[in-house]
C-alpha cells in the first residue's frame, strides 16, 4: 500500500486584513492599498484563496445587472492573478436595518432585509465560483436579555439558514461563532451551539462551521478542542487562525504570537484529521499592528503563514509511537516535556 502524501496546504485571507490601521479609538494611520493592489500581494505572500464579504465584491446597493457585471470583473481579476474565492460572507452588521440584528430582529422587515442580502451573497458566490457562504452572526444577540424572546430568536436563526438552503440547492453554510462583540451577549455563541442548530435545519449535510481561534478563546474554550469537535461531526469546512490575549476584545493577533503551544495543538489537530485534503483552506484573520508602516503592513500575514508551516514541521517530527507509549503509561509529565522540547527545538 502506497504511503499517503503529506497534505499540501493552501492559504487564504480577506482583503480587510490589509488595512489602514483605524480602530474604535483612532483614525487611519497609513494609506489604504487599492483592492487591485491587495490582490497582487496574495501570490507573493504564498496565498491562493481570497475571503470576501459581499460588499468587498460590489457595493451592497448596486442594482442587479450592475452587480453581476461588477462580480464578473472581480472574477476576472482573480483569474488573472491565479487566485480563487474561498467564500462570500454577507455583511449584516453595518446596515441601519440590522442595528438590532438581522435574522433575530424583532422587526419582520429587518429580517426580510437580512434574507434578501444573504440571497444576494449566494448570487455573488455563483459568479465567483465558490459554494461557501460564511455567516458571522455579529448582532444576533442582545444588550439586555429582555430585549428579545430567546426561544423565538433561535427559531428565527433556523429560518434564516433554511432560507439560504432553499434558495440554492448547492450552497453550503458555514457558521462562524463568537460569544460577544459587537453584541454584549450572543445567541448560539460557540461551535457546539451552531452544530446543534445545524441538525435542525432543512439540510444538515450542507451546514457546517468556520472556526476562528480568537473567538474560541473569547468563549474560554480551547481552539483545538473546538476544531476536533467539528471534525468529528465532519463539519469543519473553514478556519480563521489567529491569536488572542485572553477574554477581552477580539484582537486578531498573528497566529502563534501569544500562545505557541495552543497554536501547535491547532496545527496538530488539523494535520492529524487530514484537514485540507478536500480543498479546505488554512484561512487567516489577522490584523497588522497599528504601528506598522504601509510598506510593512503585510508582514503579519506572511508571519502567520510561516508560523503555521513551522509548527507543521514540528508536528510531523513528533514520534507518534512515543506519544502512544507515554499515553499508555499515563506519564503525562514526560509527555508534556516531550512536546515542549520539540517546540523549543531541543528534543534529543
């Protein structure tokens, strides 16, 4: 029997990961790159896939015929650069009609707006030739719990997912869960919550998850365990690797920059499960430090990719037989040192 070749990983990021450095407490600190300029960075940095919000492709109020024309122009730009679209994500958290959520709004007109915008994102996905719609339920929660009926709200979420599944019989929905921010308290805040909801939809086989490292940490959970849970369900169809300093705002720090061992375990779980062999991307969602000059404001992307590949090399050097031996002995002190020695490059 021929030995299986190692996974050749593909990487992606979104154009918002190259940005001007503005944040809630300060204005831009460097000039913005044009979209076409950003696309030219992808291959140079070792990336093949582009993550899109719907309005990264065309503005959300563009008439249908112009929308189709604009999306085809973006598709040509991707083709010219040798890139592919990984997914489309409807941006449902910035429009005034989603101030109190889209799918979970108390206002039926606002819920209908969310349905229509999601269907429009599916139309864009067809043109860009991707079957993945990522849904980040940014405002699907409350500032005070009495503001909405929580039982009805979960039903609204299922209705929203079903509206997309019924609109298109090929599209797949990837929930990207986060416990807070911008809402104080989110509905279905974790991977497990969303997978539970997935099984109640019209077509559970087409509903899975995209897991972001920082979102798991914000929920007090280990990202590798969340990934493993989704992998067991065969529903991990995307990742956003980054890092995070504990339970605070969503920092989107470079992968491995805070907790190298936690990053190692994410790479380990993905590698051992064969993630990536069916075309899945190693997606990044990382922000450049605000102090970076414009000409250096892509280093966080290159650094994160480099950290993944360096940790992958460590994972592939670990002796699985030795891991199993130490597990059988329940000698977890020795197992811990064994992993640490490999991470530090001092393994005998």
